């Protein structure tokens, strides 16, 4: 798959990133609250631009990638979610797609991450040839841990990434009937 499909839920549209998303992505990734549990450092403009380019490159190279989460009714940019291969140097992530989500603060606590990731995981179960998916979460990020558990991820191990505690979660693939 070279282009991300558009996925829809009752409240959301998940679509490919576009150049026009740069401004919203810049606001998202430069917000100290947003990155508090994701590396802890707001990203500069160039890093966000390179992030968008990486997102575009994942699809033709890997057959999966990230989506923009857009609110169906308003068209508002709510965040990003999807699958990636980030070559983080963690043996637990070798050869296994990594699930990830990040939301704007105005989308927190509304069930958006769970709704978006559920449709992504359903898609992945049909289209990604992997025995499981994994995600990494800062052990202090109770909200993301709750989302992961709702989605069927279970703790695999505690480790460190960049000198910071990181919990690796695993979700066994649920092949379609």
C-alpha cells in the first residue's frame, strides 16, 4: 500500500497528512503539555517539517503509517495516530510495527484516541502482516496507558529509552473472520 486509506468512525475522519497540515502539526508538537510524555522537549519548526516528510515516506516503504485525526463535524485537526517503524534501538520493537497516538489538548478526555486507534487496529488486523503490534508509553502517562489497555494492549516489559523509563505494550493481532 503506497497511499493511506481514509478511515472513518462515527465522530472522526482519519486521512493522510497534507502540506497544509504543517501549521497544525507545528502547534501540536511545539506544545510542552503534548510532548511532556513524548520525549519531553517541544519540537522546532524544522523537526516538525521532517516529521511530516517521514509520515509521507512510511506508506510507500512500509505499507502503513500515520493519519491525521480530524473531527467529522467541524473538520478540526485533533491530532495524529497510526503505525510506525521508528528504529528506536529497543529489541522489543524489532520487526514489529509500533502503534502511536498524540492529541491536541482540546481533544483530551473525549475518547478520541481510543476511537481513532480502534479503527486503525481493525485496519491493521486486515492489512498488516505482523503477529502483534507494540506501543511504548511513559509509565507516568496514565491516560495513554488507559487507552492502550482499552485497545487490548498488555504490558510486555519496562525498559529505558533515552535514559527515561518506558513501558512496552503488546497487542496480538486479531485476524478478521
